[in-house]
């Protein structure tokens, strides 16, 4: 992540920034003299002494705007951002349209992880100076830290369009692809493939070698059953980053799904050379051998998984294997439904807090048109993980089908 804190210290004196003559010094109030003493300490780099002088100035004259502002700057330089924020807020109570005070307040709020409040401060800055590139950049940063990726994009795209020569744009160009990527992740998690694809393509428009976006575009292609194109996309990602494990696994799986079984097996075995505990690799090897009608090979890899992988993952793999018929088709004719159900029930007994076995039992029930039992299983999955999107969608679909069936029954009567 980019460096956040570059705070310009521009202290304000109570008199012109030239040497003050003795007779002029005598005309200053005690608060003004303390403020100027603080600026002298700051000029020597002694910000703790400076803060002390500014505090005395504020105590002597609570309405002295520049002393509050200077106090905030000095406190920020000694990393006391909490008190600095209070000082800038005091400045703004006296001078609500003080742009620099809003800007420095935003920086101090960000330094104390108060990103929503920081964003409000930088928004104030832009309301006062619409064309402030520095404020727009920082506003984007505050949205970034708050994980508000579309708002980051809106601000930083505007910055690139309005101020392409601003020093911050180099950082923006480096970081924007990640913001688009995170937007894509959000849409992909909600199963909105169209918007996810657009976000990943926007990331690649800014950086054609951004591997996470290349990888996730390939995943979308696999989900759409464009396996050959997905394999090409994974290969592009691996040309840039040969060590990307997600792309390595994705390529092996796309090769298997496109029928290039020997290539897939070779890829999976290469992944096992790096880690022997990844159940997804064993799953791929089991399915690849099933697709080759090599049941002995499939059983051999299942035994390897039982020796090396996590026990829960092994149970899910055993159930997954039961859900495939001899041709390697999931839920295809002749698959071992009862065997799959028994393994899922064993997983529920041994790992009662996991939602996936309940969800998969629900899928089996749906395929048998047992909607009430399916909804019960999906409900049990959601009681363990309310954010489980697949179970949420399955529940909605079951309710829709049940409603249609009830409507048809009413029509028949």
C-alpha cells in the first residue's frame, strides 16, 4: 500500500515572517509572543517545545485561530495525531472554511484509523476548493482504507482526468487496478459475472500484466464452461507470474474440464511437488482418472489424500467422488447418491459447525424434488454461516419453485 503520511508543516506567525524589532515585539499580546516562540522552536525542529508554546498561546487566547492550527501541526509532527485532530477541530470551530485545517484534520483522522471521518474532512476540502488534487487524492486514500472501492475509483479516475501531471498520479496509476480488482471480487462473490468481468477488464486496461485480474477472468470463463479460453487466460497469468498457485490450479482444472487429461494430470502432480496437503489437487487427480475410466488410479489418489490432506477435506472429497458416475459426470446417471449422503452425514457428525455438508445434502434433495427437505438442509447450512451465498440463492430458488408448484395445484383444482 502507498505511503500515507506526508504532512507539510506550514506554521503561521502572528506577525510578518521577518525579524520582529523590539518595538514591534512589545506591541504583541502574550498569546502572540507564545505563538511566535512556537514557530521558532519548530524552525529548529523541536516540535515538542513548539507544541508547548502553542498550548500556552491557546490558553492565553482561546480565540486565536493560528495558535490552534499551529498546535495541530506540531502535534502531528510528534505523531500525537489524536490530540492534533482535536486542535484542528478547535481551529475549524473558529474558522469553518479554513481549507488547510480541514486537510490536516483529514490526515490526522486517517493516522488514527478514523477513515470515515477523514473522508468527510477531505470532502469538505473539495467543497471549498473543487480543483484540489491533493484533497482528491487523500479522499481516495480514505475510501481505500475503508474498503469503499467504487468510491476510490470515482475519485482517482477524476484525479487522472483533471490533474494528470499531479505527483500523486503515479501512485494512483499503480493502485487503481487493485481497486477495480476488488470491485470485481465483490461482484463475483455475488455471482454477478457481467459486472465482475467489466471490473477485471478495467483493471487490465490500466495494467495489462495485473495477474489477479487475469486469474479471476479465467475463473469466470471456467464457470461459463469456456474451458479452452480459460486455459489460455491462466497460461497468460503464469507467463507473468509462474509461481501463482491459483493460476496453476486453475490451469490444471481447465485442462481437465476441456478433456486434455494427461496435461491436467501432469499439472496437478507438479502442484503436489510443492504441497502434499491441498485437497483440491487430489480432487482434480481423482476426477481426471475417472474421466479416463481409470478407477484404480482414482482410488490411489483418494488414498494419497487420506494420508496427507485435512480430514474434513478428505470427507468432502469422498462425497464428491460418490457424486460422480463412472464416466466422471457429477450427478450423472448411476452416481452413488446414498454413498454421498452417508459421507456428508459423517462430516456433519464429526464437524457439526461446517455448512457445506448440509448444503450438498440440500442439492441432493432438490434433485429428487424433495423441496421441503432441501429447504431444511439449506436452512441448517445458513444457521452455521448466514453469509453462505450458494445456500441463500438455493433457498430463494426452492421457495420460488414451491410457489409455482402451489400455483399449478390451485389451477388444476
